């Protein structure tokens, strides 16, 4: 097996007496697309937020990205630069144009020149299908467009792995498709992706591996076919039934 | 004497005008120095209050609370008349500048803190996730947004500082008010006081209008 680009060992996280993560072990290989599904409060978001230490985890858990321990200290920013993240609420910088949003980190962190960063920004915007919006401000874009900018912004750092934290959950339904399409293209181009999502259709179509989480644990993981068509665990089955019924009635 | 000769005596205006102008210059200088120094100190205290380790945070909180509680006039008199007893003798201008700066910094710090805390947490997280250093996060992402929020209240604070410079006349600083009272005594006529009052209004009215416009504009969410 290829060396893991992300390696998670014995991850625990307690909020007071509530165990958000109760012992997670997980390796992600380079180029792999992993979708994490599960009920709300199951710890999926907490898990991927631990990967770039937006969330602290309890000792003695360990997260390695490309072999480097993600921990507080001087190397943290450098490790974070290798981990792209797309948030549920976009988190674009509202006082900057779309182009400047994308240029900022490559210039400040990678030391790229203004012109290199700018042409890369346009190239990435073309990739996510909105190059004509480069000089607008985030507030002038639709939610779906904003999220595509957020993806471009993360990609501009040429990260080793991309994290998606429920990227379509705050979008109007008609905009979910455009964002998922961009993510699908990324997955096909070989980007390593860890996606927390409620979009079962996307997970089935795009994931190499689907992980079902509940109560801070990985209950079951396997290929989309294994998880969706033939779940071994009752909890997985109950969850999937609930989600799919909801989809049909909704 | 009639109303005009008493309050708007042309001869008195002409003869006292140079004195009043020199007072206005000092008032402006004192105001500018105190505002700029207060801004820098205030920003530093606000950042300390939010991000420093606990003892410094507590110190910053005590600072802002104390200097917002103490009357400026009292502080000014303490600085000018009490500090010489411990060997610290400041000129009237320095005393006034120090007192105004200390108080202005406390208000400014609270304004900056509110501005920074109004920035959604996601902005910090997005900056960190991109690998930005703390300095770049603050300089490129957080402070530019906080600035928009704090400009109206900061302008308000500037108005207050300039008004409060008039208190410096009690430590014999030749500011606009002091010069006006002196000219009034000299001429035995209140016209210089009226002119000084009009000068204050002429100086600050535009700022007051500006605050109103800024508040309206930022409320609309324009950029």
C-alpha cells in the first residue's frame, strides 16, 4: 500500500463530558477520495477539523500529514498550507475581490509574485467555471459561486489534500449541483479529498471509500457499493434508510 | 454697548485674532498627537486584551476600565501637579498629551476590541487553514474588516479628544480656550470667547457630519 498522506491515530476529543471523537484510526492514501457520512453530532466535522488543527484533539492522539505531526508550533502554518479546506459557510474574505481572495495565500505564504498569483487565480476560476467573476466581491455572488471561489482559493495553495466540511449544506438546493460538479472534476483529476457530506448520491458516485461515523466512532467503512447496497451494521442501515426516505419525500 | 459691540466687536476680533490662531494651532497639534498616539496604544491594548496570555489580558482590561472611569480633568491635574512630587515634571503640552492619550487609548482599545470581535470566527479559521501567519491574518484579513466597523466610533472618539483638549487650559497650556480667555481679559470684552467657540464648532461640525454619513454608509453594508 502507498504511504498515507493523512494518518490519524487514536484520536479522542471530549467537549466536557461529551465525547465528540472516541478513538479514530484512519489512513488516507494519496489520490484517494474519502466521503465521511453519518448523523449530525457524530463527529465527522470535528474529525476533519482536527486534520489541520482547527480543532484541538486530546492527548495522546496524533495526526500526521505527509509524515509531519500536526501540532502547535512553528511548523503548524506550513503544514496547514498543505491542507486545503472548504467550509460549510464559505468564509471568503468579504473585503477582497474574488481574484484577491485566491491570490492572498500564494503570495503571502508561498511568496509568489503578484502576476503569477493573478494568472493562477484566473486559471483556477476557469477550472471552477466562473472566471468572469474575478473582479467581483463575494457578496455579489450566489452561494454556489462563492463556494466555487472557496474551492479555487484552497486549490491555489496546491495542497496535498483537500478537506470539505459539508460544502453544500448551506446552499440553496438549485446550487448544490454546480458545486458537486466541481468537486467531482477534482476527484477525477486525482486530488486527495476528504469530504464530510450529506450528499449520498455524490458519495456513491465519486468516493473510493465511504466511512460511516456515529457517536465519535467509525462504525463501518468500505467501497460505496459495500456501504450503500450492503451495509453490515444496523446503525448504518438505519441511518441510510432515514436519509433515503427523506430524499424521496423531500 | 450694544449686542454686536459686546459679542462681535470687530476691533477686538482683529486685535485678538493672531492670539486665537496660535491657540488653535496648539489645540490642533495637541489633538493630533493625542489621537495618533491613542490609536496606536489603543490598538496594542486591544490586541493584548484579546490575544495575549492571561496576566497581560487582565492588565489590559484593568487599564481600559481604569482610564475610562477617571475624569480626564482629574487625570490631567494629577499628571501636571502630582507627578513632579516623584520627580516627573512634564511641560503643560506633554502633560495634556499624556493624559489625553491615556484616556483616548482606553476608549480606542474598546472600540478596536468590539470591531475585531465582530469579525466572524470563520474568517480566522479560513486564514489559518490557508497557512497564513498570525501577522498576515491580522494585517490582510482581520484588521481591514475591523477597520470598516470601527471607523465611525473612532471618528467620534477623535471629536471627543479634540473637545477635551480645551481642558488643557487649566494647566496653563496656551491652547485655543486659554488664549481666548486671556484675550478676553486683555480686551475686557467677551468677543474672543465667542470667536473661539465658533472656531471649535467650525472645526468639529464637519467631523460630526462625517460620522453620521459613515454610520449610514456602513449600516447599508456598502464597501
